[in-house]
C-alpha cells in the first residue's frame, strides 16, 4: 500500500463533476526533494532563501528558455488554445507562463452578491474557523493570525485556499467589487513548494513562505484579506494593480514560474460557500476551478 505522500493527487473537476488524477509538472523532482533523505538535505539551499528561485526566474526570462514552452503547453490541463497568442508567439518561458487569455475565456456572473474565483486552481473552502485555529492543513501548528501577521477582527472566519499548479493560468483577479486603500504588506520568507506532496512533509508552508497580504473593503462582503503565497521557482509575485476601487475580475497581479497559492480570508458572517465546494472539502478533495466561477453568495 502506498504511503499518503506517495499516493496520486485526486481532484474533483467542477466543470465535469468527475474525480480525476492531477498531472504534476515536474513530479519526479518534487517527490525526490520531499520524499527522500538526500532530497531533504537540500532544503536549505533550495527553499530557505530567494536565491535559487530568483536564479530560475532569470533563466526563464531568457530567450533560451523559449524551447521549454512546448513541454508545458503539451501538459494536460495547460490549454494553450485559451491564450491570447499561440505558444510560438512568446519570447521566453515566463512570457508564456504569465500569458493573458482570449477575451471571454473566463465568463463570470457580475451580480454583486456573488463571489467569483480570483484564479484558476485547486480549491479548499472552510467555514467557522477561529483566528487562533491552525491554518487548514493537516498537521499544521501555525494559526490564521500567524498567516496574516495580525489579530484578525472576526471571531469566525471563512477561508478559501486556491492552489495554482504550473499548468494553470497564472494571473489573479479581484473576486468582487472592492476598494484597496493601501499597498500589500510584503512578508519575506521561504520558498517551499505548495504541492500536497510538500504539505505532507511541511504543513506550515503557507506561514513560512514569502507572501503578500492585501486588505480589501467590499460593500457586500465586508473587509477581507487577499494573500498571495510565493513558492519554489516563483521569481516574483507581481502586483499589476494599484490601490483604488476595483471591479469584479479586474486583474490584481500575476505569479512568474512556479506553483503558487491565493488565500482569501473573510468574516464568516458575510458569505456562504457553495454547497458542492464544502462537500468536496469535507471529503478531502480539492475542487478544480477556473477563474470567474462563483464560489459563494452574500449572507442576508
């Protein structure tokens, strides 16, 4: 029988309702570094500073990296036909990785009482969490207050964790009409992978990793935290937006190469997650979603 960390990563595809196996880009290397003794001895070099990730970022910005685009474009789940341009148009790997989409590729419901997914990815949702509860990862010790580096004001929190894989569209968006009054808080940290293989071995990754936290104000959903978590190979978290008022699905920013995560933290009294998302999370399955899909509705 396979150990937990060696088992396939299974997801529920929200578009089809089917259970499917995740295709992991770079799976062999990921399992080597997290599941072998030799690999774990390299953690200090690979994950404890930005050096290696920044070096990879520069490599993927170089013209020579263009030859790596076909491998990613042909990986199941990448869907290059949705991109603004064909793969051969992009001058380097990161240009393709941070590609924009064709108009209309991610439809969404503009109703102000519905919360839209800010990103493509694999989703867990939680309700009724306390700020002093551990982050919702099995074995985690650090709290949601630790994640946000503040005493969160709500007694009961609703949290969404959206894990982006390398095959995904890597720009992220505002989930509702909202206002941003200040620049994100930048927290320097480590650069561990955010893949479930890594989370089994290091469940406090979201608190340990480099991240940026933006406080947003919504007339419908109240004050909430929008957190971008960097990971191995993420040369940078780039905010393409500025403080001010933003409409639902306006672009907020993008991740360069690497798996990454977006976390949303709401006052639980303000919204209700869609029933299928809560059910899938309760069964231990991430839900494969696309940016723009409705995730929750406002409580009245």
